[in-house]
């Protein structure tokens, strides 16, 4: 049965070494994670731990951004560069809504 199991390769970033779709999925998850941390009221009671969590997820987002295949959609690049992570998340979540995104 082991011969039927696909092994996933892991990049030096600790994420699945992958085609664009996997990087986008990982980036979307990281952006959601960041949003959850920002809205986690309990986490804010320990300011140092809260900031550490935000820094860790921000670092993950930066690594995933650098792993995106080039060229990056200019709108997404703008959101990521400006650290408008809510808008970047909305953009990524909306990618599946339009089959011809490039025509937008």
C-alpha cells in the first residue's frame, strides 16, 4: 500500500513545495490566521505573546509572498506590499469567482 501514497515535498520555507495553487492556498491560510490573531481578544491579554504571534504569521506571509510565481497580479502585489492583508485575503478568496481574472 505504501507504493500508492504520494509524498509531498517540503520547501525550505516549511511549506509544500508546490505549484502556484499550493502557495496561494498556504498564503490564504496564513492571511486568515493573521486575521484570527488580530481579532483574538484573549490573546491581547498577554501583549508580548500576542505580538509574537503576529510577528510569526507576518514572517510566514512574507515567505509565502516571495514564493509566489512571477509575475504576481499587480493588485495582489500592491496589497501585499502595503500590508493590506484584509484586502489581499479578499482578493485571493475572490480568485475562484471569475474564470478570466486577467480580463478584469
